[in-house]
C-alpha cells in the first residue's frame, strides 16, 4: 500500500507531508475501531521479541528515533504501527520555532534526507503534559509502551549555561518518561556539537546523574553521539560513559559529511544533517567500535541508515541492543517495523 502512495507524497515538501501524514494517522486512530485495525495490520506480537535493556522491558527492539515526534503527540499512533518504543523530542525548556523553512530536503537518488530543523518544538511543559495525558489514558500493563525523552538546549542559551537547560528538561520530564537521551550531537543548533568535548559533556552527564533519583526511582540516561567523531573522540565517549555512570549510548545522529552522494549538487550543498542510507555503514562501524572498546559494558541503541531487516540485524550483530528508525521509516513505510521483527523471529 505504501509503495503506491509514496510517489505521490514525494512530490510535495517533506515537512508538509510529515504533518499531512501524521494528521491522517491521528484521524484514523480516533475513529471507532481505528486503533484496533492499525494494530491488526502492523503489529507483530510475540513474547520472544521482548528485550530487557538498562532495566526496562521493551516489547520489541525496534523504536522510533527522536525527531519524528518532537512534542509527544503521536505516541498512540506510533505504538499502533508496531514500534516497541518511542523516543520523543528533541525538546528544549522554552518553545522555539527552529530554523527558517524550507529546512528538510529529500535526496531520492541516495535514499536520504537532509534536515536543519533546529529543535523546533512546543517546549518541555507542553511535552510533559502530552505524555502525561497518554499515560493516564493507556495505564494498563498491556497498553504500556516505553517512552524516551530526548532533551536539548535552546538556541539562545550559551554553551556555558547549557547544563541548566538539560536540568530543566530532565526535572520536568522525570515523572513521565522511562529514559532520557542527552542530545549534544545535532549539527543544526550553532555551537551544540562543541558540548561533545570531554569536559563540558562530563559536566552535563554527571550533573544529571546527581539529580537522577526521586522517590526511590532512577531513570536510564543515554548519550546520543554524532557519526563524525574521530577514534580518539570515541575513546573519550567510552571513558565518559564509564566515569559518569550513565546507562548507554545512541549511535548515531545525522552526519555533516556529504561523501559519496549521487544527488545533484544543489541538494548535496544544503546545510544540515544527512540521514538515511549513506549513514548505514558508518553508524554500524561506530556501534561495533564502541561495543568492542567497552567490552560490551554498556548498551547501545543503533540508529542510522536502517532501510531493511538486514540493516537492523547488522547493527544488532555489531553490538546494538536495540535499533531505531527515522529516514528508513519514511522511505520504506511502516511495513519495515514488522519486517525487522519477523526477521528476528526467524
């Protein structure tokens, strides 16, 4: 079905299509029986798919990566498509519009996207309320899905004060999410990637870990890293994870590299982070390196260029405990989730 409508969707602006499609999904899921039909078509239910990772039970290892549901408004719809977990955000303390449009570009020749969204979101208060609403209406154990909160800093916040933005998001979301992701690797907020350096990064992560307890509860904290890090920087990441005591790493975010692209120069030269098939190999390479360097001492969520069940299996075999989709989900459609889960069952 998706293969029939995809050529039509791809004729229009990617950001506009995103809202058109997600609005349609929300409408379908509001209709009587809509959610049940969606689950019947897309969900692959099998206890053998469950994964225990950083103390949480995931119903299957295929998650939605951050960036698709920036405000926590699509959790039900994405769960009904068969995802095992949903990562919301990236969210910032204050609402912000993000970068000027157009800010997302398809590269069909490379099965890729370039985006420079710039952390557009409604702010952490709005997200917390949306997730809380979802939790109240889906309170049973059977309906529960793992929800992550991907947190960042506002564009206007200087790097010297960035830790305060992460604290605000962390404190506000603590009661409603199951795990946190610290995003310092997006290329679309000026200066953000400088926070990946060892000293500022260790400060942010250690500060969050010091606050990571409430009523006897702690939340897994993960770090999302860029694929453009050098071997020496990856070695630093392993040390930082171990020193700060965080739960693990998400590898990887989008890349600023344009190496090997077949798309026209006008597209390749768009500023922003590249995702999709050109990232498949590098993302897996980073997962494999971190897994071996750390002796498998912390979990890794693999994301980047997963367009097939084989791509997902490669990442899991390289050392990832879970995987996430974004660009592959857009290019291949919701059937990709089920294909990966069925391949795992084989």
